[in-house]
C-alpha cells in the first residue's frame, strides 16, 4: 500500500522556486519574514503575499479543473467584476449582506453554466466559448454599476475582503478553505480521476462509460463560482466595485498559476494545491518587485520571462534531451 | 502491361522496427511501369508502413529502396514526390477550404510581380481535369465536391508533380459503385500512360477488377506476390487470413453448440450506411467469433452493440429484459464491456497509471460519489493484473510505458473488473507479442468456461476457429453467414468471405 | 452561394440595417463627416485587425497586439522626445522592433510547439512591461511632422474629412486584401488554417509561413501604434488596453472562422466599422452608456460564433458533377 510521499512532494521544483523567490525577497528586505499581531490581525510581508495572492489562488483552483479537462476559461476576470458589481449594488440598494453574497455567487455560477453549455452542448472550443463572456462580461458589470465605482460600507462585505479570523486575514482563510475543500472533494470522490480521464483521452473516456457532459458542466460552473468568490474578496478589499479594473487580466495570472503548478494545458493530471503554490510564486514575485522599488509594471516583464522559461522547459525537443541526459546520468 | 519490364520502383528486404515491434520484416516489393499492383493485408499487416517507406515518410531500418535502378533515400514525402513518387491518401490530404484550382497548384502558382495569376491557374486546372474526364467549376471550394471528385483532384495533383509512380491508399473506401467505376477509368488512363500504380484496398473484387499483380502482407511479413491471372479470390483470402496454406482441415475448434440460457440478444440492430440490420443471440458460456475482412462491417456491428454509434432501429435485451443502449455509459450499466480495435485512440488513458486504467470503468459505473478508496483500487488492480499476468514494474507507472500486449491486458482487466455479462473484443490479439497473445487466448477460454458471453472479432482465422462456439461472417456491411459445428473451419469461412468477390473465385 | 461567404453577407446586412436604423433615428449620422470620423477614430483598431485576420485565418490567435500598440507609442515617444530622432526614423525603428518581436513569437509557436495563445500571452506581458519600464508615465509628443499630419486631410463633399491616418488604414486594408487573396503567401496562410498536415505535405513552407504571419501581425500592430501616437500625440504604456479583444471581435464579426481556414480581410473592415457604428450611435443617443458597446460586441461575437457553427458543422453541400463520358 502506497501513501503520499511527503518528501517527494516537497522536493518538487515549484517549492524550490517559491523558496528561492522568498529568499531573494528576504535578502532585498531583511524584515520580510517579520510577522506582528496588531488589533487581532497578523501583519507582515509574508502575510501580505498570502493575502494578495488569495484572489488569483482562488481563480486558479477553479481554473485547474477546467484546464485538466483540456479546456480553459478566459472569462473569470470578467466574472469577478460582475460578481463584485452585483454584491455592491445590492447592499447599497439596501439588501442584506447575506442576500448580496448569495446573489453574487449565484451570478458566478450562472456565468459558469453559460460557459459550460457553450463548451459541452454547442461544442464550441473552450478558448472561443469563454472569449464571449470575457468581452461582454465587463460591459455587463458596468451595466450593473452604471459605470461608476460603487462604494459601500457594509461591514460583512468589507469583512470578506479585509477582516480576520483568529488573526488570519479573511482572503487567506477563504482561499485555504476552498483549496482544501476542493482538493478533498476531487480526491475523496471519483471526480478527480474522472476529470483526469476525460482530459487525457475523451474518446477512451466515452468507451469506458464516463459521461463527460455533466462533468464538464460541473467543472465550468465551479470555475464561475470561484471567480465570483474572488470577485467578492476584491470588492470587499477596496470597499467598492470597480467594473473596469476588478480582476483585469487575472484570468491570465490564474492560467499561469495553473501552468506553473504543473498542470498541462493539454489536460490530464492536475493538482489544486500545486496551482495554489503557483499563485503564491506569482504573488511573491509581485511583492518582491514592489519592495525593491521597481514599478509594478516591471512585474509583467518578469512574468513573461517565467512563461518563456516554462515553455522552453516543456517543449518536446528540450524535454526529450533533458530526459536523455537524466537517464544517461542514472545509468552512469 | 509491359511484361518483363524493369521495375520503376523496388523495395528490397525492408525492415522497420518500432520499439520492440517489427512492423516490417524483410519485405520485397516492386512496381513496373504501366502496372497496377495491389497491396493487401489486414490492419497492422504493414501495408501503410511499407507505403510510408516508399514515399519517404519513414526511413527503413534495413533494406533499400531502388528507383529506376539506383538506390535512393527520400528525406520526406515532398522529396519522394520530386523524385516521381506521388501519393493519394484515403483521407484526402488536400485543403477542403480552398478552391479546386488552388489545390492543384498550391506552391507552384505562376505569379507576375508577386501577384498570383488566377486566370492562368484556372485555365490550366480546367485543362488538367478535362484530361481526367472531369468538368467542374475549378473556382469552387474543394470541400463542396464529393470525395470521389476530391480523390481525382488529388490524383491529378500527384501525377502532375511526380509522374512515375502513383500510390493510391484506399482511394475507394468511401465511394459508391458509380464513383468507383469512374475512379477505375482514371486509373486505367494513367496505366496506359505508363505510370506504375500501387493500389491499396480491402475490397477483393476491386483488386480482381483493376490490378495486374497482388502482394499480400501479414504481421509485417511478405506472404507472397502473385499475378492475378494465376490466383482465385479464395487463395487471396487464405493468404491474408491463414497462418499457412496447409491448415485447411475442419473441426479444430471447440465446436460444441452451447445450450445454456440466452445472456444477451440483439434483434434487427442496424444503422444506415454502416451495417445492415442483424440479429444475434449469445448464450452463457459462449464465444461467438466474427470473421470478415476489414471494412466488412465487423467493427461497426460491435459499435452498435455497445452504443458507441446509435442504431436506427432494433432491440437489445439482457437476460430476457429489454434495455435501452444509446451510449456506452448505458452499455456499461447493462454489464457490457468493449475492448476496442484502436487501443491508443479509444482504449488506454496513456498518462494515467496501470491501476487507474484498470479501475476506471468500474469507477464510472459506480458514479462520482462511491469512490473506490486506494486500498480497494490496489486490490482490484492487483488481482486482475496478476490474473492476466500484466508485466509492469509498478502498477503506478503510466500505462503508455507498457508494451502493446500489456496495454491490451490492462483494458481487458478494466472490463473484467466490472464483472461483465457480455464482453466484446475487437481484434484483441493484433500487434502484440507472442506471450501476451497466448495469455489473451487463454483468458478467452477461461472466461467462456466461467459462463461469460463473448463476441470476438479477429482476422486471425485459425485463432477464431480455436475458441469459437459459433462464427458469424460479415461481408459488405452485412451478416452473411452463421457457422456452427463442423462448419467452423477455415476453409468454410474463407469460402463465405470470398463468395462473390471478383470473377475468378 | 459559397458557404464561407454567408457570415460575411450576414455582417454586411447587419451593418447596412443597423446604419439605416441609426440614420432613421438620427439623420445627422448619414454624413461624410460621421463616416470620416469612423475611419479616423478606428484607424488603429482597423490596422491591427488586418494582422489579426491573417493570424486567425491561419488557425492561431495573437493576444499581444494591444500591448505592441502600447509599446510602440512609448518607443516612438522616447525616440522622438528623449533621443531627438526624426519621427520618420523613429517610425522605421519601431516597425523594425515590432517585426522582430513578431518573428520571435512566430518562431516560438512553430518550434516549441506551444499554442499561440500562450506564446502571445507572454508577448503581451513582455510588451506591456517593456513599455512601462521605458516610461511608466505618458509622454507628450511635440514635433512639426505630428502637427502637419494631424492637420492634413482630404475634404470630402459634405464637409467630411479623410485624415492621413484614415487613409493609412484604408491602404492597409487594400494591401491586406491583395496579400490574402492574390499572393502565394496568402494561399499558404489559408492552407495552414485548413490543415497544417496537408499544407506541409503539399509543400507549404510551414515554419517560414508561421513566422511571417506573426511578423506581419506584430508589424501591423506597430503601425497601429504609430497611428495611435499620431492620433493622441502621446506615448503611454497603458494605451490600447484590450484592443486585442476588439480586434478579435472585429475579425470574427467580419466572417472569419475562429478555428481558421476561412475569412476575408474586407469582412474585418465591416467588423471594425460595425464597432464604430455602435460607439457613434451611443454618442448620438446620449442616454445610453459606453458599456453597451462591450455588451453589444459580446452579443454579436456570440451570434457569429453560433452562426459559424451552424454553417460549418452542417455537412458541406455536394456540387453536381458533370462527368465526361
């Protein structure tokens, strides 16, 4: 009987990358690992990395499952904006926070269902199907907010973005709960295996009696739900809904996080925790660039460098020659 | 045919090895100018590998290709084309989204100041096609024409650019009778022009109609090259299916009719254009073999039974109760299993582990929420892997790293794990090593003894004969014979398949 | 009718009807003045969309065009204002840089065998980031050439103005139409979109064509950046945000199949004009808000994706063939 090898897990390159980025941050800024407790909430750069990384981490959780089925969801950034807008407009209109949160999540689920129907039943390629909502979604969010930034003072919504539980900021708590919950659900039920099977070989999945239609619907719907959750956090953080900028380009960060986490864009094997690690690597780089005084846009250059590195490492030619060298060394 | 002319292209002692599998083992082949040479063999016999070597898509691991008397090595199909060997594939490798004229001249369009001279191309295209008896609007999208027209456009392009040898890879597979006749007119014209034509097909009657010589491959080996005037259809079928010509004695199989209760019954199941309605009942503890050539409707029959394609009409009952099977999930729920012919495409999950490949159908049947835990999975995978002798260093390794035979056993294990009522095996022993082959045949016999109902499609005749209680013969997309008892003999099967195939049967 | 033409006909009809409806409501919209503004205001989008059309016909996608436009505006501004180069020299350098950038992306797509959307995503990050590294702030461009160009136009009957940048866009479309439909390169682009395997077997130089396609797209995005800097007289790293999405929408609405193989440069022109019409209508209306543009464009995008599925998933009609007997 095999158990998870914790040692092997921790030896994955993603953890080295994360450690390296954190180390560089510490060298640049010796107080990086300092953590203080103020007003019942933890503060410090490391906490900041976790806190700021939470929205992308949450998107990445949903995106992981989508990519595992050989799909992609380009609309999650726009869905974040819609969900934030719905919640903000509802609470400013006098609805209770519970109603606002529920409505925002429901709208996210609806967006996910829309994508799912396009992909599953109309059989439109995922990248094209989700492009529709990516283009129109921000317009819909602006329609909800009527073009202005809707600010609110509802304590519950603000708590979602800035509050803390036992000293831990809410975004971190929510992301952790979602990550652990989603991981348990996919691994304790058969969902994870069936998703991987559909992603690896959809035809063989059909022959093996797997109904992939419902599975795809669930996966896209879950991605919509995650996007809405992320949208609530971002809205709560700035105490308002900014339909133009909330979640802007975060779909690309989420895809990047998933890819860094080792899930292939060609579908198949996936790991939700590793995608979260990928999101943290991205955020740790962001934070490092900020504290070292570069402009935040410099981030984009670094990110493109990371993508290029991954692409080169994963390229069939390079992978083959690496494998050859590796086996040669083992034989030697 | 120019008798005794020097071959225009010749392959000598060709060997091609993929991994540990010898796809071609010392094959000789030649085409003379003005000759139509048919190449026959079942899937996996090595036809396409030989063609790919002749046309530069593969490099041989042994032997040589000789063109006009000199040894050549083509770097790719374009290189072969420049040397005079053109190929037309079954799935026309042209561009359906572009005009006929452009498909004929792509890459060679005449230009003036960088601007393509469209009128010149169109005029030349019309002229060229007229030479093939085809008058069509050459400005129209190629995809808007029938496959037959597309094939002829492809032939015209290939001949225009090569001019010595034309390889036709199953050009008639999706054509109707009239279209085949037109295609043969074209082939006859080219033959008269002195081209050497290699014709690959699985329609025996067409071979007898058009070809001068035939070469038969089986399991990567050359079985023989014959002038068609010297052989009968029965000879050819025998060469394609039998291990040797001497095994022709009846009654080598189990040959007992099974009287047990009916396990599954298919009544007038059929699908337009795929397979004519058929009825078949399988008893407990019975193996029904399916014999027939490629394209006879044997795989289509299995796909209908398993709900991969939906039937136009008919009824399926299991243990006397009518069930609805519109998709494979319903088939699995009814206790059916299906090892498909194309393992890589429809069978294995390459990246997933051996364990996961074995338990996946059972898990799909159990549903999302009744997940097998790791201990159960290990136990199921381990016991079936052991029973079938799956040779893997570790059941956690990706199944794609296993040999073909072990992959096949893993798929078989997958279906045994659901404890099936009825199992369909489509070419279960093709392209696998001798050891795995024997193991699978042993398993078929064991499962029969345990009371399972099995349908086994195989082009290995002596093998089918050995384990079948009954044999159904497929021909021209219909079930044409049902053999039992003493009739289960290769000679009877060959006769049933070869009937009405060409004038000299 | 050729089925590939159907989406194009639909687009043209929708544009004509929409314009007619707009004119009935606001007669002032039927004037050369408005039409001239259509061209001027959408020039940069139109130019970039021509490049995008080639990319999409070949079966790829280019997410980097907006970022390359932004980068080019900044590079231009830096070369002209900080280094004191003549604008024409600056234009040449910018186009060269953009072309090289596209060539590298094309090579990466072909040789690394990665989906184009990932490679051009990296390109988008790199170009946006590079622009901000050059200058995070907007740089105003003051040069007599800029003033001359922005003052030059051809007066159309009815008081409309055909500006230089409007003319550049029209020229680019004309160039694109010839390139796509009348050259070998154009036929190679369609061939790649039809089937890369078949194209390779038929002798299309797949690597060279792929690299050239992305070079063309990036060069045109660079030209769009120059036009944008002429239009705004500034260079700013965040300019033309999201233009890649508008360009993709224009291409698809113009009847180009998102999965490649079919499409028209002229259709893209109508797609761009349709977007301009929606914006102009919203301005004329006064009560509608700008976000309706995105919603309408998204809706049209959906409509056309659906239309394409219906047209192209149905089995191709078989033509009657006359066999000589």
